[in-house]
C-alpha cells in the first residue's frame, strides 16, 4: 500500500481514478461472508431514520417506568428482565394498531442495546446480545412473524400506497419496526461468540433449525420474504421497505444454509460420502494468499509517460537517441540517481505495463523500483493444481488413436495398444490430475433414475435446509429471480431513472424534502448508500443460493442459473461494470458519525458541507468491493462450461469492460475477471491476444490450468460455432425431468405405481358403488352373470 494515501485523495483526482494505473494501491481487503458486525448493524438504518432512535427509547421508558419506577435496566436481575420482556410480548397482541406500534418500538429499543444506559459502543453491543437472546427465549420472533404476515396482507395500506404520488418513510413505519427487530435478532444470533453461555449456544442452534424449517406459515422464513420482493416488484405494495427485506433475506439464508467456510466443509464431506478423492487445495486459502497484479497500461498513460520523460530530458539539455536512452534506463541495471518522487509515482505500478504493437520501439522501458525485502516473495509454483475432466482424456485418446492407428474406441480410456510411449506418458499425467466433480456423479445418478426407475428404486432425499428452501421457492423461482434482477437494475449506478423503473427509495426519502444545501447533500449520500447496500444484499443472496444449490443437486443450480440467464442477468452485470469501477469502489457514501451505534452513544458534531464532502478516511468502500466480487463470481457460475453463455460475453463485448476492472488492485477480484477473460480468449481473435499479452500472462499465472485446454488459441472443437439454442434446450429438458421426477408427485407415471397382487386384500377392499347400480343390482346379475353361458374349460385353461 502506498504511504499517506487516504480515500479522500481518490475522490479529488478524477483523472487518476478513471485511468487507475499509476496511483492505485493494493487494497488491503479480506473477503468474508459479511463485513464487521458494527458495519452490518449500521447499514440496516438509513440516515433519514435517525430521529426514530429517540422515539424508540421514549416508548420503552414509558412502558418500563410503569412497572419499575426507580432502577435502570442494567441494574435489574435476570428474573426481572424476563418478566418485563414477557409483558412487552403480551402487549404485541393488542388489537389497537397505535398501542401495538409503541410496544414494538419498545422491543426494538431493547434489541438496540439500551443505548441510553451505556457509555461505549462495546457496552451497547454487549446489551444487544443479552437482550436479543432473552427476547428469542420468550418467543418474540414467532410473534413478529405473525405481525409481519398481517402487515403484508394489509390491503388498506397497500391500496393507500398505490394511490399516493410520492411514498416516504411514514408509509412503511410498522413494517420497518418489525423488520428492524427481526434483522437485529438474526444478525446478532448468527455471530458466533466463543464467550457465549452454553444455553445460548443451544438457543442459537434451535433458532437456526427453526428459521430453515417450514414452521412459519408452512414455509421457511426466506420464502415469505421472497414473496414480499415479488409483491413489491409487481407494484401492489410500493411501500415495502425493500432494503430491510433484502438484508433480512440475505442474513436468513446465510444463517440457515451457512457461509463460504461451511460450503467448503459441506463439499469436503460430500466428496468423502461419494468416495471421491479429496480436493487438491483449499480454494479460500489459496485466494487469500494471492497478490494483486499490476493493471495493464492505457494509451493515455503511455503517452503521458513519454511526455514527462521528454520534458525532463529537455530541461537537462540531454540529446540522445533511443538506444542511448535505453542504455541509461536499462531495467536490469540499478536505478540511476535521478529517481525523484515523480519517477517513483510513474513507475510504481508500471512493471507490467502493456504497450500497443506500433509503440513498442518508441516507448522506453521503465526502471524496476526497489521493493522492500520482506515484500519480495517469489512463488514456488502456480497457485492451483491443474485439473482434467474424463471427457478431456477421452478426446485426447480418440485423437491419438485416429492419428497413429486409424481406429477409435468410444468410452475407453485404458486401451493404449499401438500408441507411442510419449502418448502413454501423457495419458498417465492426465489421469494423475483427473478431477471428478460432485455434479458429474449427480448427473450420472439422475440418468439412472430416468432410465431405470424400477430397478434403482425410490431416491432418498436428505431434507437439509437447502432442500427445504428449494422446495419452498420452486413454484415461483422464475418470478423471484426476475424481481431480484429488477431491483438490482434500479440500484445499479449506471442505471438512468426511467418512468417504468421501480421506486426503491420508499424507505429512505423523508416526508418533507430537504430545504438547505446541507440537507440535500446528506440525503444524496443517504440515497447512494441505500442503493449500494441493496446491490450488496442481492449479489450476496444470488451467490449463496447458486453455491448451495450446486452442492445440494446440480440441476437445482442449473434451474436457478437458467432463469437468471433468461432474465438477462449476464448483460445486466456487464452493464454494472461498464462504469468507472475505481471510483465506485473508492466511493465515500457514508457519514461515520451518523452510523449506529456511534450516533446513539456519542455527542454528534455539527455536520458541515465540507465534512460531508470529505467523507471518511477509508482507502476503499468494503461493501462495494464485496458486491463487485460477488457479481463477478455469479457471472463465472453462469458461464462456466456453457459455450452458449460464453458467446454472450463475446457478443456483449465484455472484454474491454472486464479489462478495465483489472485496474482494481485486489487479487480476488482480478482472479475472477481473468477467469471470465480466459473463457472467451479463443473467440477474441489474434489481434486482441497480440495487444494484450500481459493480460494473457496474468491469466497463465493466476487462473487454474486445465491440461489439454487450448484456451488461448482456440484449436479445439469447442471453438467452433454450434447451435447454442439446442444446448440450452437440452439442459432445460433435463432440469424439467429432474423437477418432475423428484417434486411433482401428482403427475407420476401410473405404469410405475405399485400393484396389490394379494387376492384377500383386493377382495377385502371396500368399494363404494353408485346408488343407481345398487337399485338395479338384480337386473345387472341377471343380464351379466346368469343369462351368459360360461365355458369352464376355457376358463380353467
């Protein structure tokens, strides 16, 4: 990281932001499931909601003083705490809306940590944790879910909001209070603290199981929140506070299904169950140990460097040709004494700077700056172990046999008779690195269930939280995906305000619009922050669901991924990245003195236009970098091994957009950008590869190698234009068969239903005959039995 570089310096230098070469430092960013707990709490509230903290406190104190006139909450014992929590819970059941709202605000103040009795943020967080476990223990969460259901079905509030020309915070008061309490409970309880009491750990695990089970309205809580999202997007409930709904949905999914560490553990466990070899490495650890590469230079940077050098040479009255200049600035010799500050700035990130082909002779190489000894750590090898698929080995053997012998053997990877010894060695190496994924096993098993349902028998489906969630969202999954992408589009910084786009600012705009410049600036920061948090929540929701569904069953993942593709997710993400990504990642849309819990513990300083413009001193915005990485990972998930979708990346001209994103010097983000460039390199043509050799080199250094994968030059079969529509149709057919077999029991094939062959049980079954048959039973016997001759010989044969 460069010394003395604050985040403020990025915002005040737009040229260097947009080009992002010389001044961009390495971002000290560690990717995780969530940001720090305090940051996640503060993002729940918009700055417009600030006055409501005091209102919550007032509602609690009115209730509390009626029963405990003299003592503070922090001075009472556990029994008194529990008794008051039970009294508040009873108050939620009153019919009067106003009274119920006051009680809900009192409960919210408890969940916010009794900040009036606390002197520090740590103390507030301590009492938050204590109070929330207490509230959960007395049954508050179930009561809140019932109240939330009532508010969702409140047709009067919905019709009133639809008729209003402008919706503000006041229209969603009841919903916001309920969602605030529920979010604080989920977010606090999911934080695993080693100092927790044993009974709290039991409560925590019970709560996790309940959240993921269909206990609330016979569906998991996440399904109820998804229905809120679709209702909001359909225009029937424009007053829903969508940011809070999405944050609660994200944290519910994260808590019930597990984060990235749990995903890795589940993957290891599943591979053991299927008797597959262990993973070659822990991907999380490998990515964390990576270092960012210097971004490629843009044309303007190269021209500017030439001009600076020409000016310096002119001042010194030095007249030399290019060869002398090269000798003077030989990158393999020690730097000369003219290395001033300006030189260092120019050269800091230009070690790998790319030049255009015509400029390679004119542009002088730059000196390599001296790096501190502790930072020079040369990698011993490539970061990833190479992988090979069974299909790759088959293709290699088939081409070798047809080349050397002139015959082919389908589905045979063992017979090597007649092939030269180097081919034997190649096959041995390929088999050493063969990787069988869980998805391949699942697809093979599904084919068996479809082909031979009787001999394979009934499938035993483990009712995990992921399985329960998939069953819950399966009937409306396409609508849920469209709704999430609609909101993501409305929140993207590149989106223009259109009349038909949905209004996502209902829970941030105040009743009275600002009248002063300071208020307008504050609201502007609040609106931008609000949009960033929505993008963060949606990107995390989509990524978590894709990863968990892929582990649970690959066709669950493919079903969700295909509907995302059909809803134009790929161009939407590319549109998101088609902006000044450095300025987005270094944006300062936060006012730290107004963040919870700082704002309720400390005396607030007077805000000025200058302090709002300066922002905080962070080098980058954690949530924006997190969102960008998540969106890149989603794009990778959607396009991996899908040539039709890879061609969409090419058609939408994603290469220059992705290349600009490489200017962000963060290893994990660069890795996923390079992966997306790697899959389309073979389609971009020779000229692109020729002028982007540094990018090609970075792909080689950082992305996993697939042996025999000719990703750079496109000489394999996959580079040919296929009927890509057929590929998607075949996948869709397999998904529909899977969903029909496993979840649609009403349309099961009658030929495969079990048959009762026992004579006694068949004759013993009660058959309800119609009334007209019973009335004419004698007539039926005469006509069908007695009057017809029976050939007993034929019957006995």
